[in-house]
């Protein structure tokens, strides 16, 4: 495969590589290959070579403190359940069923301390007599007591007082559970005060120190390891550089690059070796907490709530390609924080991983939705805006008319396919193929939007010109396809008129400069998912809401088709759709289900499940592996989530109060006095404990018990490991 220069929508080589002069490109094709299908794009401006201190402060560090790159790299990341933030994670000890609640523990400890102090005061000041001194007089020699020098007796008396005080402290300390108070509250404070977040102990064995690049030393690349260790030590390397070079080393181990070429590139360029084709080594700004070694982005903290499993309480929650590969669906009302607390961090993390050569990301949202600055992306398609540097390929970069017709039919009428004859879009795809195939055979390209609209409208001039071109080219088979389309036009059940009405939504003056198939335009095609690209597509939602939804369906259909059809699936491909309203169709669901096996995934957000056809709501929740229900979801939306999350076995405690009937006269008097004082009859309680099956989260709890800024999240990894639904504070 050619790895130099830029390519057009059909994969044709055009220009020399648009690399900046500094840093030079890497000769490693798998890691630093040029972004294909940028279509004669001008070279992107290089990013500053001295990024801000990296990595950003982890959530566990004190405010204002940032660990150094070496300390961050040496921090352990143990194995954990899917979705758990592994940076510095410490698994909890097994749950103690007899654990004393915090409030009861603190109150009991204070009461025991007060009681111990009271007993010591009574003993010390001899309010109870001097009997406690009897053991002292019994064990002390008489000469110490009656002699002239009584210092020995004074010291023995002081030691005895200390022993008595210590015995009282031990007794009341055990009664008040003071050792548990020390372990639960004091000891963590001391550890936090002594821990230095900016330093990390150096491993005793250099071969176990990741900051010394032991794998390179083992393979004999000592000079490269020394250069990289020095770059990290003096601060010229950030987390993106480290992960990117690690990926290049994995390419060497896999045999896709030679050790000599890798070493030569590292020695010449240091931390900038094997760079991204854009020249960028970091994003202009970061708003979330990332761990690129684990490929995670932290989105919140699990609440210490009884509804959360014990092992998840107080633990950070994170997303990574392992869980995003099963796709994610987030549902919440406007203002719940879907964009700011989920979409933006996920897009930011995927862009960082794209700079490290691991991911291809496509973020789709309305213009101004805040998915990231233009400088954070390689390609920005602003549909409907004259300042857009890129166009969108309406046909997805394919040369197959049937494939292009199927994707385009899904975009145009996918939301109403169920109401059409046959219940799907196959007839629409056939009608489009009967026009796209002949047009491409005659002109060597697909028609633009105005040309396609004329053909669908049955314009005699357009159809006649196309037939003449086919006859001149000798395309008799394609001429028969065109004749079949002409015969079907206007017959009952023909979808040509509907397709013409729908394509007319894109044939507007605002889109006059877009969707061209010829000339000097630069159409972007999703065929470029084999390269580590960062793409943002802005939809023209204002004034063109229906066209915006149509384009969102088009991008979703093209993404699922191109991601599954990739020859090289080593890069994780992810589509982030900020608003998936009216884009979920039966065909889209089938495409989403295929992403998991293609090392790809999708992140979809909805205001409500009502934006999805009723017949597809349960299927959508079943097709994705990660689900999020934000605060404020409706009860009927909550019922769908409660159904997919299922039930669990729990212990239910039934407490029954039974009035005590006294038989003795004295007991009756005591009960009467107690009832007069308390206003309640004397009762006894009986507790029954039984195991019952109940919903993990009920529809009512999801609708009314989730606080603002929180969400209930469940994740599933591509390996099949699933986590329970957890209440997460997205602000922590």
C-alpha cells in the first residue's frame, strides 16, 4: 500500500505528503501512515512542540498537584472490572457483613471516650474511695513507704497510675471500637499527608521500571532506550509521545517494521519520533482526566450508596475502547450533561489516542455543540457553511452503485421504511441503483444532488441526455437499467417521487457548495477509517432540522459499512453521534451489532427513547453493551432500562412490632408509666430475613431517585465481561 502523499475519494494518489518540516515523519507505515482520503487537503498547521505538563492531574491527586510523567508511568494499574478507573486503583477488602455504620461508630467512640474519662476522674480523685490503690500497697515494699527517701514509692505510684489509666483506656477503647476508628479515618489521613503525588519509588530492578524501557533493552536497542528515558527525565516527552512510541515498538515486535529503522528514528527525533501525520503531539486543551496507558477517560465516581455494589462504591468510572467497542447509548433530557460530561470527554480521549496512532474517530453534532476546537481535529466538515475546508462524500467513497444506493436509501427514507411496501428500503435502493449505475457508466462519476433530483423527478431532458451518453459509450446493460426505472416511474407503489422529495431537502441554496462529485472540491470519505484520523462533522440543525437528521443517518450508515469493510482493523474506529434522534432504524441496528466484531463502536445520545420507533426501542437497548440513564428520564424510559438491567437476589428484612401484654401488677404499672411518657405502647420486635428477587433499578427509582448531575451506568467489554448498573456522580 502506498504510504506517501494524500488521496482523493477514490484512493487516487495526488500530492506529495503534507508533513510539516518539524518534526520529520516516521518511516513506520503502521504507526505514522498518512491520513488517506483527505483529498488534496492543505497541510495542517503543526502543533506546539512543547505541550503543557503531561499527563493531567489524576482524580486521586490533591488539588493543584500533577504527577510527573515518570511517576505517572510507574503508578500501578491493576486488573479491575470493566469500567473501573485503574490508575492507582486499590481493590477493596471483602465486604464485612458486621461492619458498623459510620454514624454509629463515631457516636459510640465518643460516648466510650467520655465514659472512660469520667471513670478515670472518679478513680483519680478518689470519689469512689482508695480501694484501687490496694494492689499498689500490697506489692510495694514497706521500706519505700516509711523510709526517708520516698522517691521510689512516688515513681512506683506514678507507674501504677499510668497502668490503671492505660487499662481504663483499653477497656473503653474496645467498647467504643477505637481501633476501627483509627483504621477507618485516621490512618488514611496520615497516608494521604505523607504521600507525595509528584514522586514514585524507583523499582529496585531496572528491568521492572517502565520508565527505563526494559523491552527495548532486552531486544538490544539500548541507545534508543537511553534516549527515550532521557527525554522523559528532562520533560521533553508527554503521555501521547510515550504511548505513540510504544505502539511503534509493538509494530516492530509484530514484524511490520525493522528494529534498525525504529532505533534510527528514535535517535534522530527523540520524543517526536513516529509522529502523527499532522505533526500534532497533543490537543490544544484538555477538559477531562485521561490515562493513555490504560486508554481510559474518567467520567465520574461511583456514589457510596447501598444501591451500588460494594466493590464499586467510591471507585472512579472510566470508558475505554474495550467497553466502547460494544457501543454506548445515553438517554437523558436536555441539560442533563450528555454533551459536556460524556460526549466531550470521550471525543477528547479518542482524539488523544488518534494522535498516538491507535484510533480513528468521527464526531458528529450540531454546529456549535462544543465537541472540540477546530485545531483538535484533522478534518472538520461544516455542512452548509461557506468556510468549510472539506466536503462530505454523499456516496461514501465507493465505486459500487448498489452499495452507494443502499447507503443513500437508508439516509433518505430509513426513518419511514417501515411504512413503505415491503417494510424496508430495498425498493428505494433498487430505484436509486437503476439511476446511479447508468450515470456512473456514462460519466465516470456519480450524479450530484441537483442531477440526481432531476433523474428522480423523471425529467425528460435529463433522462434523454443520460440515454444518449449510454448509447455513445456502448453501455447497453446500463441502458436497460435506465429503461426499467423509466417504466416504473409514476406507477402505483413507486418510491421515485418520495426519493425526489427527500433529496430535495439537500438541494437547497445553503448546500449549493456541497455534495459535489467532480471539480476541485475536497470530499471527505469514511473510507479513511484505516488511518488514525480525527474528524468532526457539523450538521446544519438550525433551519434544516430534517436535512440534519438525514445527514446523520447517512454518516451512521456509511460508518457501519466502512468500519466493517476495512481490510486493516488494527485501529479502533468510533463514531460519536451527539444527537441520534430519528437516526435509529432497523438497518442501522443491524450495522451497530456488526461493529463489535470489527474493532469499532458507536456512542449515541438521545433525549428520550420516544425518538426511536417503538418496535426498535428494546432492540436498541439490547444491541448496545453500555447504557446510561441520566437524571430526569421519564418513567416509561426508566421501565425499558429496568427491564434490560434485570433483577437480582437480595436479603429483605421484615420487622414486626408486637404489643407486650403484662400479667404482673408491678409490670403493668411500669408499662403504664412508659406509655404515658412515650405515648406508645410497649412492644417487642421480631425480624424476619428472607431472600427475594427484585429489580436492580426500578422505573420509579430511575425517574425520581437519581440526583442531578448523576447517571446510572452499566458497561460491557468486548470480551463479554459485564458490570452491574452503578449510580455515578458525573461531577466528581
